[in-house]
C-alpha cells in the first residue's frame, strides 16, 4: 500500500512480557495488512494493521456503516484478532472499539500512550479473567397459552375466565422475572464483577428479561458454569430460557477512558 493511502487500524492493547506472537494471527479486516505488534512502552503492545483509506477513510466508511452485513463481517474479523491475543498465556488484552484508526503509527503511539494510566488500571481489573454473557427470555408459548381463556359457557363465565387468564399471565411474568433476578444474584457470587443492561421495552416482541455480563476469573470458571446450569434449570421451571455465551474478551469491564 502506498504511503499516505492508508491508516493505522488498532485492534487492541496487549500487556505481555515479550512481543506477542503473530505467526497464526487471523487476517483481520478485509483489505488490511496482517495484524502486527508494536511496542507502546515497557510490556504494553499495540496490535495494529494498515488499512486502505479508500475503504476505511471517513468519506468511504460512512456509507458502508449502513450495510449491516458489511459491518457484521468487519466486527467478526476485529473480534477474531482480539480473541487470538486474549488466548495467549499470561497476556492481558484491552480491546478497542470497531474502526479505531490513526493517521500514522506515531500518532497511534502518542494518543494511546496519553491514556496509558487508564489502560493499566483496566488491565489490573480484568487480569486473569474472562467475560461470560447471560441472556434470559420468557418462552412466548407459555404466556400465550396462559393468556388464552377457556371456552366459556356464559357471559359471566367468559369474564371470569378472562380475569383468570390475565392473573395467570401476570403470575408467570412475575415468576420468570424473579427467576432472572435470582440468576443474576447467584451468578454474581462467582464473578469478580457483573453488569446488567437495562431491560428493553419493544412493542410486539419478546425482549430479554435479563442481559448481563460477568467477569469471571479462571479459578472460578467451573463454579460459575455449574451455577449457570443450575439457574438455567430453575429458569426453565419458571417458563424462561437462560443462554450462556463466552468466554469473551472483557469488553464490558473496561472503563470508557481506557478505550482508544
């Protein structure tokens, strides 16, 4: 790529005793060079690549952001690079936001270096840990059946049946919500840190009743997963499904000021 026609794309900052190995690193963003490691200072390394400005420059990137498939492919490529370095023994990784770019390596080192203290605080918080996600949703069929009154034999019976169905539906909603709250509390006991997303209100859909992220140490991983299985069974008996995902790099537990 010709000088001046590219930007420096930053995937993550890595703390490692020696230069992170890049022999088997995923290719990264389409059109970019193979991700490489550049020393920031001491044991901190920037994982970067050169990307073409005719694809990722502001004027070209803006219209592409409306293409969800293209953005999704870029996000997966970014994540694959971050995960590669997260798996390295002893490494601590602070991921950066998608499409974090600088005009030059000198600029990247200067700007990221200015936030080095915040990055190191974030690394101390997440060191030796991984992120797990939990999503709990109600089973729509359970609520639909509960809200459907039985065939009445009279007008009074119809009204009574409707009230009974409403009461049962409200009870099932409360029961599943209580199960989700219990799951979060119990899983938090096995995590260094935990965060919940605000519940979403979306008409005509079945939004999650819990979306949460947990920062789990390697030593607590087995206990956390065992508890997740236990809570999944309890949620199922309350008419809800618990989905566990991970492990992931600790995206949700890095203070915003530590992100480049």
